[in-house]
């Protein structure tokens, strides 16, 4: 008696309960699922908005970037003394690389080429006397190589090499 067409109200002693029929229960499950989906979509949208605002509002515009670049004493094109090492051969090699990068048509590849070449030409220190140049390797005797090979194979239990 009473209630909605899709529910049955039961009188159990002094309490009253509503029992939903299967069609109403499935409708309720669908409503709950929609609320969960909408909630996750809302969280995703809120996260995207936050990240977009964070990265776009915190970035320098091009005018500010150029001012900061100049304030730090940088110039483009770079001065001869900016190359590391500051030698004519290294400078000539890096200028050749820069001209090769300028001819790249794809903007992403051009950017990556400039980043790599700028790092190599100006930031990357040489860790040896010759930098990355070729040098003569020390002469190793054939006897030493054979002894090393025997010790290596014996240690690692290798029967054939």
C-alpha cells in the first residue's frame, strides 16, 4: 500500500522499509555509475585545468626570456671564446654542425639538433687532454692478450672462445 509503482513498502512491526523491484534497482545502479563516471571526469578535468594553468602561467614569454638571456651576458651567435674547448678546430667543427642543424626542415628535429649541439659546443667539458679527439692507443703485446684471454676463460669457466 502506498509507495511508488516500482517499490513495495513493508510494515515490519513499528518500522517501515521500502524494497525496490528489479527495474528500479537497475535504474538506481545506473544512476550511481553515472555519478561515479561524472565524478572521475570532473577530477580529470580539474587536474587538466590545474596543470594547464600551472605550466602556462609560470612560463616566461619570449620577451622576458630574451631579456633574461641578455642579462646573463649571453649573445647569439656565440662569441669565439664561448666554445669549450676554445680551439679553432673545435669551433670550426661546431659551426659546421650548427649549419647542418639549420638545414633541417622538421622543427622538432631542428630543436633537438640545436639543444644537442649547443650542449656539445658550449657546456660539455673535455675530461681528457685530447677531449673526444682520436689518440694513439698503447701497444699491447700478443702475449698479454693471450694471457688475459686464458685468465678470463678460466675464471668464467668458458671452454671455447
